[in-house]
C-alpha cells in the first residue's frame, strides 16, 4: 500500500488543494497524511471566503510530530501544491528532507503553483522565485501547467518543439520527471488540450477533448493521480494515460451536471474505472 504525505491548501466546501487530492488517492487505496497550508471556507474564486493561512511553524510542528512517531520510514512520497508564503515553502522542504532521511527512495512530487494562462501570477510575491530556485530543484516530479512551464523554463512555448525544449530546461533544474498538465500549442486543435510528460524513458503526449468548463482543483487532482500511478506502475506512459482518463471522466460528469465544483464524490468510479481510456503517444 502506498503512503503519501500531502501538504497543500484546503477548503471546507468544494475541491481544491488537499480537498481535491486526498480523496482520489484514498479511493485508489492510498494512505494519505494531509497537512493543510491554509484553511478556507471555499475557493477564493467565489469572490469572498473565510479562513486563513497557517503558519510555517505549525506546518513544521505537524511534520516533526510524524517524524517523532517513527512513521516516515514507511512513507513513499511527499506531494505539495499551493503555498501561502515562502516560509511555508521552506517548511515543506524541511519535511521533504526529513522524509528522505527516513526513506532515501521516497519521491517528492511538486505541483509548482504560480499562475495560469489568462490569469497571470496569482501567488504571493517571492513564491514564483522560490518555486524556480528552491522547490523545483528539490523535486523528483513536477506538474506545471503551461503558464508555469514557461515561467520556470524562462521561455515561450508556442509550438510542441518549444514546449519540449522548455521541459528539458526543467529537467536541467533537477526534476527527473515532468508532467505538463495543460498545453495548447500551434499543433493542438482548438477543441483539444494536450498533456506532455517526460522522464528518462522518453516523452509522451496525450490529447483529450477540451470541455466547456473551468473546474477549480483539476490540476491538484491530476498531480495527485499522476504521482500515484507513476509510483505504482513505474511507467510514465501508463501513469499519464490513467491520470488523464480519470480527470477527464470526472470533468465530463461535472460538465454534464453544470456543477461549479468538481463532482469528485459523485463521479468517483471514474477514478478507478474511467469511462473513456486515453492512451499516451510516445514522441
């Protein structure tokens, strides 16, 4: 059984951060130890919310408590997403270091949340630089969207070739595995979205139909699913195919229901047995 320490944001209502990552992992039989970086009533996209950011000291304390229990040796991976501050990011890297001391083969999966196409940077000042200079070099697996890929690689990605060059630039920063969770280049049809994955075994592209919705938390969920399937199967192409198929299935049912929030619970069978299976193409 796989065990993951998931350090992300959390909302009481809806599915973003840990509220998008924990249940899919659990549904697949993974033991998840969540540490929340923030606790909000709902996603900030609603225009108003209540709650706040947890301190870096609290995150370090919870992680230290796990170390004191002696359970980190049995943990297979750390997953991180949105961070509220650079200090919280440093606390996460401290937890990663503690895990690697206890279990040297444990992986660190970093979703380098910085911003998105059309929205620009939406994290606190200093966080984008922290992601490029500290978090991404420490990670084994990174899962940026196209905007984040371009920021981290410091280059535009108008074509597939340019995107592949940007992925290589990310590898040069340290991560052995890169998944670009949403990519639209000159080679991508207007009604489709590409996903691009790369590791020592090669490069894979997977194309899915573009759905007419913008569901919060989809990136958090696919980062978690990809990390699980990659760890479980050891195959980049299989991990990409299974993660993308599950997220597409959940989002398709979300779109059919005209729901603002992902229907992770109602559509949970898609996490295990996706209705439509997409196969990654090796480039």
